[in-house]
């Protein structure tokens, strides 16, 4: 499913762009959504045949000039342009798994664990590039455990959001949260077997709903959006994720959940009250 990402991403953005978006007349009835290949090729100044090769994954190394022309023709956002550039740089390492085993970070460094501990009681956690929860602090434990988010070995944010029915009740804007998790899988994956297996599992468990999201090639928001969480103990909390890249050879991200308003800040205080000393929760 992760094969041919560059071409699939271009196709998804072409199909999501209407003629009116780029100043063209709508014309007659269209068999496919969005722009025709001939229309995009004309706008970008490339041949239709070359655009077909790009979308079908037969040319994985287009020049920066060609990608810029296509991005300009489609009016891509800054986030989409950054993702397109990343795909081009990666060069479409399709299905790479030289060892035949998942290549995943499964533990955090002691220094990262110390940062999590220092952040407590603010909820904070660390994930790898396939959204496995590697470590978290007591503040996150109190927030996430009652929601069922920490079930599983290891717990996985994407799997919980997409496949666990409790997630639909936990998140006020579940569809937006699901889109973001799929976008993060796209952006952070390395083409390793572990991520490919997770994507296949999510497609099998969630069916067309996941597949449609995956094939739209969503891109993570540059500025993380505030999410609403309905917590069984303190009610609605509005939290803004602040992700930070963890230095080191393995791709890891430390995210702190910050209260977006006073009511949520008070809710987090109530949630953390009577808890004793901060304790680092970690797998690995």
C-alpha cells in the first residue's frame, strides 16, 4: 500500500483540485474528479505522457523545476509543498526491508526519560515513526489510561484512533484526529516493514474508511490543531499537542499536551490531584 507514494500524492492532489480552483471553466460532465491530466499538464508546462509516468510511479526522480511547476499549477499549500519535496528527496524507497524485519525504535534514551519525568504533571509521551507509544509520564498515564489509549502491547496512537470504538467517544472531532494520525504515518514512515504491516493491519481492521484516508495522502498541519477530549473523570479538555523531535539515530517525537484554555487547565489539575510522586511509565 505504501508503494508509489510520489505519484499517488500527485494524483490525489490533482483529483482534489477543481477546474474553478485554477481558473478553468468547469466544462461538461467529467468521468473523474478534479482536473484532467491534460489540464494539469498544460498548466504545468509538461507533457501528458510525462505526467502519466509520474502518477503511475514509472518516473520517481522528477526535477525540482517540474515539481515546482506542478505545485504552482495546483496551488498547493506550504504543507503539501514540503511533503512533496520530502517524497522527491526520499526518492521512493519502495518496500525496502533489507533485513526482512521491522526497523523500529522501541526504547527511549535515559536523557529523554528524564525530560518526560521533568515535564510531569504535564501530560507528555514519546512515539516512534509508526506511532507506537514508547514512553510516557504519570500525567499522560492519568489522562490516557481511562480512555483505553494505553491498551495494547505496545500501545499505538494510530491504531487506537482508527480502530478502537472508544476513540470516537473520546475525541470531539474524531474525524479530524483520524486524518491527522494517517497524515503523520505518511509523513514519518521510513518504508520499513513495521510501518507497512501497520498500514495493512489498519486497512484490514478499518476497511474503506482507513483506505480512503490513506489514499487522500493527507499532510500534517504545520501548526498542530487543538483537540477536544471527553474524559470520564473531568469532562471535556481542550489540548494542543506540541511535538518535538528527539535527537538521536532513531526517529522519535516527544509530545507535550498543553491546555488550550483555563477550564482545561483546571481539569488537568483536578486529574492530577492526589497522585503522589511523578512516575515514568515506559516500555522496552
